C-alpha cells in the first residue's frame, strides 16, 4: 500500500478524501490472487471509482511498475509500429493482468522501460485501435496510454513526449475515440482531456472544429454513441472555465470556445430535444439522448460560469424553455422501468437545476422573468422527489436552487407563513428523516457514514442541504424559522414518546436538526444553537440514550446521542460530562462500528476541551479525571480494535493516542499498552492501508515511550525489547511507507539512552549510512533526525571506520539541491559542534568547496541563511581565526568577500530565536574581535556589518523579513510516487541552544561594542554616521539604553562550553493535517 | 513557523486582492465575452426618422401619417417600385432628372424610415446600393446627397449583413464628411458611418483604414449642436475597440481635447452625454488618452456635470468616464482627486446620489467608481468613510443583487486596507477604524454570503475580508464574529475546491484561526 502524496503544509492530505475509502480493495489483489478476468474487472472497476483522483491511475501503475526491478529492458532507439511491436505490447499488457507475480512484474518492467522510447505512446494508441487485438488488452493499453500522457505530455516533465509524436497522437485520437467501444472511449476521452489541459485551444486549433464537425455528422447519422463521446470530451475540455479566476488569457480561451461552439451547442440541444420527443417509447435510444442532453447542459454551465456570454443572453428564451421542459416532462419509458432510469433523468434535471441556480445567483436580472416559473417547477418536482426514496442528487440540486432564491433579493417569494410551513413540512422534514439508504450505509460502510455525518463531507446530501435551505430562509426570516423548526422538533419528540421503538427515527430527526442548524464555533471545538436550550435538551433527550444499558440497541439513536455530546461538549458542564464518562466508555464495547467509533471520538474530543480562566487556557479534563476509568478505557479501546472492520479504526487509535498523552502512565499501564500497540504495529506492517490510523499508531507509540520514560527511565530497555524487533522488521522487509516513522522512533530511542550508545544501535548507524536509503525524499528528514541523534550521542563513533567520510558524503549530496539544502545543514551543524577541529580540519576544504559551489551556481536565500548560521556556529565553537583561515585557505581573501557579499546583506533575514541569537553573537564577535576587520582598511565592511547587526537586533522578525515564494518540497524534486514524510510530534527533538550562557544577544553585543569603543576612543562614531542608516543610528542608541537598564544584573558574558546544538527546525516537512 | 506562514500569505493575498489588483480591476477586462448591456440598446445603431432640414420634416410628417394605413404587401410592392423609380430616374436624361431622382430617393427613404417592416431587405434585393452610391457622387445637389445618405443610414441600421452591404459606398460617405460638402450632408453621412462602425470590429477597421477618423473628429470641432452629437456618437462607435489605436489617434488630433471640454460644459444634456461617451471609450482603451485628458480639467468638468445630471442616460457615461480615468494608476487618482479639494467631496456626494437611485445600473457603476477611489490613498478612504456613502454601501451589501454586492465588497474591502508603505516591503496595513465601523454595522455576513456564492472572485473577496477581520479586529474578536456569522462552515466549503488559491487560503485560515489544538505541542 502506498500513501498518496500530499502537498506539504498547504492542502489537506488527499488521503482524507471520502472517495478513497475503499482504497484497500485494489491493493489486496495480489494476496487474493483472483483469476485474470476478475483481476482486470476489479482493476478497471476500482479505476473507474477513482476517476476523480488525479494521480490515481499513475499511482496504480507506478505501484505495479515499482515491483519489477531486474529484467532485460527492451531498448530501441524508436518504437516502430510493426508486427513485432504489436506482439510485444499485446503480450506485455496481457501479462500485466496475470495473477502470477513473475510474468506480471516482468511485463510491467518491460513496459516502463519501453515508455522511455520515442513513439511509445503512439504505438500503444495504435494497439488500442487494433481491432484484431483482444478487447481486454486494448482496454488495458488505453489506461496505460492515458497515464503515459499524464506524466509526459507537459514539456517540463522528466521525459516529455517528442513534439512530432504529439502531433501524430493529436491527429489520431479524435476519430479513434469516436469509433471505440464505450470503456475504451472513456479512457481515450480522458486522455484527450489530458492533452487539452495543456494544448487546448492555442496549441491545438484543429480540435474544436474537428469536434464540431464530428458532432454534426453524429447527429445527422443518429450515431448517439459518438455523440456522447464528443460531448463528454468537450465537457472535460471546457471544465477549466469553472475553476479559474477571470483573466484576459482565460477569457480569450473562453471567447474562442464560444465563437466555435456556442451556436452549435444550441442547435445540438434543440435537435436532441426533437429526437427525445420522437424516441419517447424507445428506452435504449432515450437513455443515450438524455445523457447527451445532460452533457450539453454541463457544457452550458462551463461556458456561462465566468460571465454571461452575449450569445446566451440573446438566446436565453430558448434555453430556459428547454430547461423548464426537462423539469416538467416525465419519461415513462425510462422512469417507470426502475430506479436506474429515474436516476438517469434525474441527472439531467440536476444539471438543469445547477444551470438555473447559477443564473439565479449571478444573472439574476436576466433570470428574473423566468424565476417564478422555475420556482414552481422545482417546487413541484421536489415535493414528489422528497417523498420518494433515493433521488438524492436531484433533491440536493433542487433544494440548492431554492436556497439561492431564499437568500437573493427575491426572498419574499418564501415569506408567506403557508409557504414556510410547507417548506418545513413537505421538504425539510422528509429529507432529514432517515432513509433506508442511510441505514444501509450505517451498517455497510461505517467509514463513509461517519465522514458524511460527522466530518462535514455531507455538503451534498439531502439531509444537510435541507438544513441549508432552512438556514438560507432564516437569513431573512429568522424568528419564523426558529419557531417552526422548534415546533417540528417538539412534534418529533412527541411522536417518539408515543412509541419509542417504532418512532425512533423521529427522535433521530430532532437530534439531527439541532446539531445541523447549530453554528460552528472556533477550534471545531463546539457549536451553539438558538433552537433549544442545550443543557435541558441534553438532559432530557440525550442522557437517556447514553444511559441505555444495551450498547447494541437502536444504534443510530445512540450514535446520534454520542454525536450530540461530542458536538456540544464545551457547553456540557464538567460534572454532567464526568457522570456520563463511564457510559461513553461502555459504548466502546458496542459491536456497531459507528457507535464505538463515536464513543472513542467523543472521549478524544472531550480531552481536548479547553477552558479559559482569564489568564490562559487549560485543559478541562486532566489525568485525574481519566485515571479512575483508565484500565477499562484502554481495555475497551484495544478490544474494539479486534472487532470486525474496526481492525484499523482510526477513531480508536486516535483516542488511544490522546489518552496516552494525558493519562498518568504507570508501568502497569505502559506494559499492556506497548504490547498492544506492538501487536497492532506488526499486523499493519503486513499490509499498510489506512495512513491516518498508522500515523496515530506511531504517534501513540512515540507518546507512550516519551511519557513513560520521562517518569521512569528504567523502562527504556523494556520498550527496546518490544519495539526494536518490529522496527528491524520494517527495515528488513522494506515496508518503505513506514521508514520515516521507524527512523523517528529509533532516534527517540537513541536519545533516551545514556552514552555510550549500546552496540546494537551501532548496526543501525551503519544501515543509516547506506546511500540508497537517502534517495527517497520522504526518508530524508527522518534520517537526518536519526543521524543527528547519533552525532550527538556518539560523536566519537563517527570518527571510526570511515563513517565521517560517509556522513559528509550525505551532507554533500543533500546540500547540492535546493530542496534538501536545509537538511544538509542539519547534519553539518552537529558535526562542527560535536567534533574537535583537529578531526574536521582535513575535510573543511571539501565542505567549503561544496558550499561555495552552490553559492556561486544556484544560491537560494535559505542556503545563504543556513550558511551564515553554520559559519556562526563554527565561529563560536572554534574561534574567529580558525574560521577565517579555513575559508581563506580555499582562496586568498575569500572570507571578506563572503562577508561582504553574503553574510552582511542576508544577516537581517535570519529568523528563529536561537538562530538570531547565534548569528548576532557571532557577528558581534567578528566585529569586535577580528583583527582583520578592525583594520582601518576594512572600515566599510565593519560599518555595514554593524548596520546589519543593529537591524537584526532592533527590528522584530516580521519587519525584517520579506515574503518568500514557497519552495517546492522534495517530493517534487525526485518525482514519482513515494511515501511522504510525516513528523511524529512526540518523537521530536527539543531545540537546544548552543549559547545557553548568553541570555540576551542585545546585551552581549552592546557590551562587546562598548568595550571596543573604549579601546579605540573616537574612532567609530564617524564610521557609524557614515554606514548606518539614520534609523539604525537611532536604534543603536536605543539598544545602548536598553542595556544600561539591565546592566549590573548580569556580567557581560561567560565563555561557553560544549553544548548540544541542533537547528531543530523540521517544521517545513510536516504534513499539516487537521482531523476533525 | 506556521503562524508566520499564514501571516505572510494573508498579507500577500490582501495585497493582491484589495491593493494592486484593485487598481488593475479598475480597467474592464480587455476581452469581453458579455454583451455591452444597456448601452447596446440605445447606442449601437440608430434609425434616422427625422431629417436635418426643416422643409423635409414636413414631408416626413405628412408621408408618415399616410403610411400607417397601408398594408404590408402594398408597402413591399412600393419598396421595389421605389427602387425601380430611382433606377429610371438615374437613367433618364433631361431637365427634371435631378428632381426625379430626389423624388424617388425621398420615396425610398420614406419607406426605409419605418422600423417595423423589412424594407431594407427588399430594397437591397432590388439593387438599391449601386443606385444610392451613384446618387452620392460629388457635384450633386445637396438635397439628393442628403436623401441618398439618409437611405444608406437606415439600411445600415438593419441587420449585420445589411449593414455590410454599405461597404462599396463607404469611400464616398467618408469623402462627404470633408469641407467640400455642406454640413448637413456631412452630418447625414456621419450618421450612416456611425451605424456601420457600430456593427462590428471588422467594419470599424475598414472605416479607420479608409480615413474616417480625422474628418469625423473635425466635425466635433463645429459649434452646431446636432453635428457634434452625430459626430460624437459616430466617433464613439468608431473607436470602441477592442484595439486602442483609434482612441489614441483621436486624442492626438488637434483641437479634439478642447472641443470635448468645451462641449461638456454646455447646457445641452444630449450633447454632453454623447461627448461623454467619447470620453468613456477614450479612457477605457487608451493610456495615452488618459494621460492627455488627465492634464486638463476634465475631472472637474465631469464631476460638475455629474452633480447636475439626473437621468440614467446622462449619468452612465459620466460615471463610466470618471471610473475609467481613475483606472490609470493609483498615482493619477491621488493627484487628480486631491482629497482636500472640493471636487473629491463633490464626486462622493454625486456617487451617493447614484447609490440611492432606483436604477440598478447606476448603483453598480457608482459603486465601481467608489471602489476605484477606495483603492487610492488613506485620505481617500477616509473621505468615503466619513461620507453618507458608507451607510448606503452597507445597506447595499446586504440587500442588493449579487453583482452590486460584489462591487460594494470591493469598496469596503479597499477601504479597510492601507496602501503598502515603502519600508514595510509591500505589505499593506489595516485601517482599523474603518474595519471596526464596517464590522460593527454588520458587513461581515454580507462578505460571508459572497463566500458562499459560486462566483470565484466573490469568494476570494469574502475570504480576504474574513482574513482581515480575523487579523485586525481587536482582542481576538474576529474569531468570534466569524464563527457567529457561520463563517467556518462557509470556509469549509473550500477545503477540497479545485481552485488552488481559494483552497489554500481557506485551509490556512481554518488551520490558523480555527484549527483544533492538535494537542502535541502543549506539553
């Protein structure tokens, strides 16, 4: 299993995407070893499901390709299309479907090697078109073709497709797509969209005219399969207009598309409309036509998104007429034939609703005259759809339309008491009531249910959108709505009271309304509501559920009650909550997945509640509160991990992690916990599936180790006994996605050991120096972290068996690339700090050479900052003269050049408390104690350096530092598909200050300067006037005053001795993830 | 580390949103896919139903009355026969030829002046164009020239292909604009050309290449009201782009600038309105024109006019001209609208008047101009915030249709952010007084409504404002306000949005201001 790459720090990790829930199925293929057919079906099936995830195909294929390593590549200069190529490709694609790993891997390897040869894409496309080849092989080739384009079409990609080949592909693909069978057509249509994303329209002027004329041909020939293929392609090409900001380039593209396609689109719609009327009785034709019309309406949406084009304004009557038609006409041939037929027509109606919603929102003036008619049509449709099961999509888009109307200037349409009554009664309540599908989801797919119910990915569910409508109307008629909804809630509860076991859904409805109409509050910590009095509602409605003795009875109500508790946790007084804690712990043992998940999540969230006592915020619940229930809590949590489908339940693991962070960890607790966690760890190593679960698991281990050993260092060996075998197994079995975690845990263990480091760790030290490990970017931060630990705990070991040379090799490699330069310094700094200069001296020339080469060829602002910090550390550790001599031995007078060109200009951009202190102290020492700088000839350098120091010390960080463009993380640098690095908070390193003795760098600097100026009376004032900006001259005076105030309390400075040092800033590698 | 990121990002986007981009936004997008609404209705082409010389008006009136009774089929036949008559008249030789021609032309013109029947099509089919072209030849009597040009004017007011049929006659029409022809003939020809120019970019280019610009511009220098009106209208059709060359050329013609100022000061509303439209296009298209105009008293003149005008037709070009002129760059705005000067007060007063108007379009244009002023210096922002405009804007943000809301959001947003100071490295700071004033008056919910819309630009405005509120409101009040206005929910909609900028910003704001304490770093 592979984690999905995510963009560091900026986006939510993609793995939280709801549609990824069934991810494991595609990866279990190998272990289940199904027959070839079922494999391919499964593959294609799962591929279809993941259509929306951009890189998924690439992921799948790369994953498969990665497996194969050692086979003979087919190396040709250019792939020629002949019988031999056809044979090779067909066989390879067939083999990729093989249930046996050997031929499959070989085929995958062959294909991935062949992909580098020119005309590979063209050859695969030809294979797709080859009617004599088996459909299954062609389909596989089509998928491969599309992935090939995805990674190689953009000219900036690692191995771009040559221009000539591209042109040929562009010529071939449209007719090929149109003549292909539907599955292949879908793949080729997407491939076309991939090309379009980059080339359309400017680099592919022939495309749109070609599509337009094919469209005409297809319509005239009643060739509806081609029609749909063309429309689907156009639809994906035009989608870009839906999510880009308005700008001249995008408007130019839009104009081009409008000029070429707006009129044909209208005539297509009209002619499809006519054909739909003719085909009224023929379900098969109708099916294709309804789909075609839906695509037309989606294209309409794209073309109208940015602005209202003149063409559509002029033809608005025609369009609105068409739209209304589909909202009001029924198609018995499809709709009476079953749910699938209904949903097909509903998709079309939903597309209409989206279009009129858009017009309502943005072109309200134009739309005004149609509004009333549409509101009526949508209304009638909705009353029917709300009463029937399913029809979710239509209901959602239709209610969305009404919501937009309710918040517009025309909200008065909904002002009447009668209308409001109808809305709550006939639309909202029926849609909020649980349906069979909800119950089914609750039982069959608890992960998805929770995502929708609790994590707000329900924006497009009918329950949620019904509440959105209420909120929309409440914008103008708050009191009326509050009153009506309160009445409805009351009615629901009354019905429930009449017959609790039959009418339980009414209670669920009441709870849902209260939770959904509440306003979210900061911290995701809580919500508030005007609908009910939370405390009394909690006592009268929720508590009885929570006190129910059967943890498996009426599970949806129990889940609702737990959710209510979780959501309103801040408002529930501590005493009330504490009285229920035992009950919630009890629900951890429910057999229903949602119920035990909600119980775990409730506890976890409670532990995060903070109270503000006016001075600071403090956790409301502490170890004292959970210690009494701790044993049964842990037992139930680990117990739930044994229940079916909850083996990797992330809510459980997150709760375990949170409890371990807060509870008092006695050896009695630690021992079963580490055993339990290790067991789980060993299990997930077999087939890592759920990244969130795994992350929480490692975090839990790190917490446990840290907190237990803090209290009781003697536990370290016990933890080692438990953990080391698992960690070694991860390394031995190459569970690569866990490498970053394993290295971080190892680093934590190394840190916990008192020197000398036990010998078994030294083996790991040697493994650590294997160059291969460092090739994967995700490993690097963790490896650096581990290496740092070794360098500090065992500096002397470093000097043996040539290890130092290897470490410096790694440094050299890391520092050579902008994406890893900072990591390079994380290695270099502890070396310079912990080793004697005599050991280092022979390597210094090489180190400077690689640093200065970077500086010369490809410097980044960060590199210069890191370099200043490194030189500062060098200076305070080994003395000024050593630094100057060492640099000057590379080239005469180099030091002053570096100082003038890099150090001084960049000094003011240094950030971070420790870093500022270090560089300020080092710079001042340089200023006051370096003979060469004190030489009158170096007056200018001296003045400017002082100017830099004053800026650094007098201005706060945000005023000194300018915005810097985001530097891409190294996931991009190495490309491909790999595990990401996720930092374990609890295995982190504490930042240590190499200058502990100096408390205040301002004080230190001024003192040193004062001393200097008393030595050289009258020499510096003119220099200061000349080289310091007026602002800095004033700041310098301020600094001196500041120090005078503090003088007398401390001595100037003490000499510092060997202190541990690390930069400790690994934040930039952290993947930010906010879990609900 | 994280909070620093957000900070920077916040600054960055604000800068982009309410700072520089606001300046760029002042200019309409160069590429327009949308219709030029409203003005298109009454500006692009005009049918000429009234002549310029008094003696003919009599005929028109009489003939007009007579025509009402006639059947369409009869009219159709009349049209064809009118063309036939003309053909015969041209072919005939004799003393009364000229009168015959004039009579035939008059009959044809009479028919073509009716807008409710497709006479143009019939006339064209009957071969009217070459005949009319012949009638335009130099040396003909004014009456004949006038009637022929009038016929062409109304043919050009027809459908696109009908307008195009004038192409062979264009050189003659243009030639008559000059000194060799009488003013009334020139005026009628200008009208015909105006209709041609209003049709399409292609025909505009053709007219320009045939040298229509300079003689038309010279007509603007005349003193006769109708001449200037027609010439101005024709010019505005001629220079309206999308390319800027014509506008730039026009402004460089001697006397044009003076004429514009001169006419704008006259009491004739129609005249001033037409001239103002020329200013609209000059300022919308050409930076050179803006430079030239800015060196004159134009703003003062426009502002005076704005204060004195009350009709939709006259206000629109004035508003738009002012908005466009301020679109040069912040520097010109600041110089031009000296905050201490009466002009600036006056313009804000006049704009407030428009904000109160019933016409949605006036409200929108006025808001747009205000957003341009609000993008100026801190003093400008203060002027707006002290005026009655603020209370009007705050009401509009809540109660008006979407497009106006969006414009209002720009004004309010711009008014909360100060232009970056030099030493701060391009980071704009906040004007807390204004922010607090707006927020206290309930504008946050308006911005959050924008955030919930499907319009990306509006959503971006909403996000920027939320960022400002979160960052700027004292005592961390921002978080509470945003959550009370259901802002968290609104931002969460963007967590998986396809637009990178919106997604990143929403997630950053959520993480940094509303993120759950992850719980690891506390100990």
